[in-house]
C-alpha cells in the first residue's frame, strides 16, 4: 500500500502523543457545571435579599384607618386585626322542647259493613261528605225479613192460644182435685203442659224480636261523626253479612298524633304530668318548617318498646281547619318546661374543640379570649349558657374561622349590639346571629380582599392585558 495514502495518514494521526486524554476533557465539563451552579445561587440570593423587599406590596388600609387583613411587610398572613361580628349576651327564656316523629291517628276509624245479607237498594251518602252520628248511609232490601217477621208473629199467636187453653185446663183440674174427682197425676201432667207452652211462646217471641232487629239492620247509619271516604260498593250489588265493605268513616274532630320519644325523656315527661301540667305539643310538616296545628299531650303509653328504646305518646288536636290528615307524617315537638332568666347567646357563637364547648369573648382591648362554657337548652338560633359567660359580655358570632386566643380584632359596624330575636328581622346595620355583617354605604379608600382571595385587578390593568396581544 502507498505510504502517501490518506487512509494511512489518518491512522497515523490517531496515535500521536500530543492528543488530549479523555479524563482531561471530563474535568473541564465538571468545572463549568460548578461555575454555573454558583452563579445561579448568587442570583437567587440577590433576588431574595435585594429585589424582593422592594417589590413587596404596601399595606392597604380601609375606610376607618385600620390596616387590612392580608400579608404584612414580611409576607405573613394574619398579622393584622381581623374584622368580626359580635353579639351581646342577654337574658331571656328558652323553652325545653323534645322532638319526635309522629303519625296522625284518628280517634275512630269505622269500616261500615252490613250485619245482614241482601241487595243494596239505596246509597244515602256522598263521597267525602261529613256525617254525624246516626246519619243514614245505606239501605238493604228488607222485604224478606218482613215476611219472616209475619211468619214468626203467626206462630207466636198460635202458641199463645195453646198456652192460654192449657192454663184453663190446669185450673179445672186443680178444682176437681180438691173434690177428689181427679187423680193428682192428671193435675201434675197438665201443669207440665202449661210450662211447655210457656217455653214455646218465649221461643216465638224471640224469633219475632230477631226479625224486627234484622229489619232495623237493613237501614245502615253512621256510628260516629266523621268524614266518609270513597264508596266501595255500588247500588244493586248483593251484600254479604260482615264481609262486604260499604264505606269507611273517619273521625277528624278531634284527632290525635301518636309520636315517639327516647326512653331517657320518659321520667321528665311523667314528672310534669303528675304535677298536673298541661304540656303543649306542636305538629310540624314533613320538612319541619311549617306549623300545622297546636294541641296538648293526652297520655303516655304504659310500656317502652325494647327494640327501639322509645315510648309512644298521644297528643290531641281540635283540627277545626282539618290541617291534620289521617296517617299523615308529622314532626311533633313537646314543650316540657321553660328555662327563665338565663344567659342567652347566639348558637353561631358556640364552637366545639379540645376544651369542649367554648366562645371567643371580646375584652376591652379589642382582643379575643377563648372562654369554655357549659351549654344548656337550645332553641334554634339561640342557646342557654349555664356557666362561662355573664349578661353583658360580648361574644364573636362572625369571623371565628381564623381566630386564636389573644388575637387582635376589630368589630364591624354591622356586628355590634344584641342579636335579633328569633323570627324578627335584624335591625338596619346589624347582622343576624351566624350571618356576615351587611355592607355599609361608607366608601372605603381601598378594597380589602378576604383572606386567601387574590385582589381583583384594576380596570386599567385588565385593559393593558387585552391590548398586549394586539401590540405584539
């Protein structure tokens, strides 16, 4: 092969002693990586300690001059006073109410049936009509029973005549016996015949009375006052005794509600009943929102259901407006007692945690203090407190989600004063218990966003963002 060949020349170059080793090339790459990491660390440190403090937003203030909630100079949330709504502890009355599930149960529900068999010849009611006791409902054909009555009356007349004849013969035999003209055996036989005829007459009289009663049964009347339902048989059909339903009559005035209570409440209820108190029961609809009727407790069952641990109670209602319907499901609330002159706080102010039930109490320095309390009876939005607060104390009802013991707060204008009574609207500028304070008409210098909510961009910034794509 020619020594001037290019292939031979390349091969010779590969084995020159001045060619750099692979290890030297790797060390240069590692050096450059270390330098880049050092430069990146220096840039991050410079941004954190030099540029970040300059770019931090200034603290905004609200209309009353107090600093707004949000990030402070060092970016820590919660350093500023939190806006809260408060309510003043007042004194009042709290009813002790026991709730249970109940069913509207009529005092009388009668299924009208005929006591005799026969054809239904007349219907005397209109479906849904209100009837009184003794009102005519239906008529059964009485002719067959009238014919049988005439037959039994004939038998009775015949047997009465035989009885009369036997009595006359007995009187003759007794006179002859006194004259020794007839044997004593004949007298005794005639006396027995008189007794036999008297029995026959009694049987005939019973048959006559039975047929008269059957004729009375052909005219069916209402046994109670109430409302008739839908007709279950039409006129002209054959009615079988004690098996064919004609109509159902249900008593509506008065009406009862049967409801249940836990067995733990039985002693409390019985103690009040033994004292002679008339306990009020209020019936609410299925949604437990609307009052249907108000009545009184009538009686308590004589035993506890071991399967459910409850006892049944019956309450009576006048039901003049028929707001309660038979077999209707209701929520029954029994007022057992009333707690008077007790401190009352809004239920929204009561929190539960490690110390049990507690409230945030506002002191004179506009700081909140965690105060453990003992909760008594509750009535919807109000709760009685037996221990922990006094009348006149101020408790936080709104804004408790981010509070802590000793935190600085500021009271909003809508959160001052006492809570509105249940069922009454809150006064203007006053928040109802458990609700946020209403907004006031005073304009604020700067808007204060809620914690965790980014401030909305001003209109100018939004317009710039919209123009940037067009400029590019």
